[in-house]
């Protein structure tokens, strides 16, 4: 009879850092890569609470327990190139004989059958050590710290600038909340677009951390001082970000009652509202936060939702006064609705408001990591990518800004947004650079799960789809199966992500450019098919731009006659 394994989630003695250099302990780079990326997720420079295996989002873990983590690492070191490790909610549950084109790791995190897909049932399983929350890139081992969300956030604020402010945020003031692993990208994204930003967080250590990494300019504890600084910056059209220690549910209504409210142009939020236990209610101190949440989760949830209702009411009232207001994908509107605030959904989510036209082109987050640990490898890729796409000025601007402002956390990494028939060009280029020795070790290539064809999330990525298919989860499942069939090194299917249990299904893929001919074949298929899923998803939903892209770039869609053509170029790959 098998015995139940021990279960340890908190171990402050554990300090994890990914190996660097060209020497490996696994049997190939295809298994060394996922091991190093798992370790990188738990690097103290990267993770929010690495001693608890929490990477970001309050509860997003890289592994279910320290025992599971050790078993994963041990198995990856021993895994053959025709074997696949299976991970069920952060726990290694089996090794299967497959083939060299199959993923080395398949991951499924926090997936629950519909009627049981709620926080109550999930937390029961989690407390018994039977499940963990994987967020998006935490449990799929491709989180690259705040930089990972920075470029997408930069794109969003750039889209706002284009939509309403003549292409720049200079002379505008943005107010937002949440400066953790996801929200910490907001202040720099606003200032890179020229604007002033006031960001509110209950935890001063988060603000201090973002300041130390140059994502945030200043930290204040006094509202008057903070407002004076950002308003002066707005009037002088100077880029400046100020972090204010406080609770956004209290601070936003206070600002509404002041004359300075007229200076606010943009309002959003990235607190961890997707999980009520990770949102601090009004009247609870930061020191008492986790104890109170643990002692009575139901009562704490009600208090958190009541505070979120006040928070969202203030956001709606800013919109009433003419500000640009949007939900940044954390489900705060639905939590406010649960608390009885009837106007919660009167402002849009960021995807339908700004990003969907990009998704129609298969554009989305393309991220890569230097497994060598050498920042020079990223310099080489930056330069090569600019040469590959010489006319993409927006990409050049981003890469230059990232080089100047982004401080690497953990393994050196970069991200940019590339589309269908662009990503595979970049992947093949990176593989060639490795093969030629211009990069010292293989490059990991992945993305956020927030992509054009990888997610069903009615309060975020698939909100207000043209054909009403917001909640159809077939698409991310097809995406994961296509990527599994196309040569990905590891593939994941998660539930919940940044919006919470019951609200999304999403899939991720990661590949390794190790300089081999086999890797080149895999990258050509994978990095064509993965963003291609985004194009056909939006073609199917009726978006004209997606159909144009499909026709321009040779995509075959059987039930649309003008698109039912074989792409000979892709067939030859």
C-alpha cells in the first residue's frame, strides 16, 4: 500500500536560483531548460514569496509542495528525450514513454469540472494538499518577473494614448492600484508613454521593491504630497510615477471628494482582486491580513467584496466625470457585483477596449530567456531582432526602452509582441545564433497565457466577443493540443489565471532553441501554429481584420471559401 507523501509548503530555509553557464546536469537541454525555468520562477529576485513556492498573484505557485518540487527536479535530471513528465497541479504524477517530438513536460493546474469550479471547492482541495493555483506563468515555469507583463502593459497604455491622447500620455495623470508581481509594471508603462502615474498599494515593501528596480520613481505615505507631485508632473508634461501607501478602496473615494479629481485622466486597477483572500479589506491591517483570511475565509471574502464595491464605485464615478476607465483583467468588477454594486460593469475590460485589434493579427507576448545567465546573450538577440524587423519602429522603440530601463531579475530575459508569421522567424533566428555560437547557451522561448488564441476568459481576453462566444473554452484546449502536436518542449492547461476560479481556461507553451536541426523544425511549426490559433479564433468570431490577416498570410480555414486554400510555404516547413 502506498503512503501519502509529506506536504510542506513553507520552508524559509530554501533559497532557489537557477544554474547558469553551459554545463548541465540533465541529459539534454530539452530537460535542463524546464528545470532551470522552474528554479528561476522561485528565485528571490523573481518570486513574491519563494519560501512558500508562491511566484506571483498572491497564491500562484510553481509547485504544490517542496517535496513535489524536489521530485520534479530529480525527474527532469533523469528524463530521456523520448519521455514525458506529467504534472498535475504542481505534483509530478508519472513519466510516460512518448517520442522526441512530444513535449518533455505536460502540465495541468487547478482544472475543475464546471459545477465544482468555485473557490470554496478549490480551497478545500488545496488545504488537503490535492491541488494548487498555477496562475498563468507561475505553474507553467515561464514567469520572468515584472518584465514579463511590462511590455503588454506598455502596449495597453500606448493603445490608450493612440485612442484618446494623440499618441502620447504626456500631460495626463493615471491613477491605479496594485504594485505586486503583475501591477508593478504599470508605473513604468505609463512613464514610458510619457505620462504621470499615481499607484496605490497597501504594502510599502512592494512599492519599495519596484522603486529599487526602477519601475517606480518615488514612494510617499502622504496623499497630499503624492497628489501634488503627480499633478505638477502632469502640468509640466513630465513623466513621473509615485507610489502611495494606502488602500485604493479608501484612497480613490477620497480623491473624488477633492478638487484634484479634475486632474485625473485615466483610472484602472491591478490589485489581486481575482482572489478575495488576496485583496485587503478596509479596516484590516497588512500585518493581520493573512491571519484573518485564514481564520475565517468566508467572512474575509465578504469584507473584501464590500471594499471592492467601494473601489469600483469610485472608478465608475471617475468615468462619469470623463476619465478613461478600464478593468485590467483582475475580475474586480464581478467581485463588486457580488457585493451588490449594480453599475460594476459600466466600464470595459482592457482587451475589448484596446487590445483586440492586435489579437486579430495573432499579435501577442513573445518572451525569451538566456539559459546561460549571461546578459550579453540578450544583447545579441535584441540586436538581431531589430535587424530581422528593420521597419518595425514600435518594436525598436520598445527594445531600446527595455535595454535602458529593465533590470534583469533572475535569468536574463526579454519580451516583445510579435504576430502570426513573425514569431517563427524570431525563433529560427535565435536557434541559428545558438548553432553558430553567437549565443553561449540555448534560449527558452515562451509567452504569457494572455495571448490571442490561448484563453477563454469572459472578464478579460474574450470579453465581448463579436459572436458572443466569450465563455467557449474549446479554443485554449485546441491551442494546447496543437502546441503539443507541433514540437513544444512543455505545454500547460490552467484554470483561473489572473481572474479567478470559474472564470477562465488558458494554455501555455514553451520551446527551446538549442541550435539543433530538430529544434529548428519544431520551432518553425510551433511558432507558426501557436499564434495562428489566435487568427482563426477571431476569424471564426467574425472579425474582418482577422480574415484579412488569414488571407494575406496564407492561412487555411475550411468553411470560408476564400480562405480554404493550402499554404504551400507552411506545408514545406
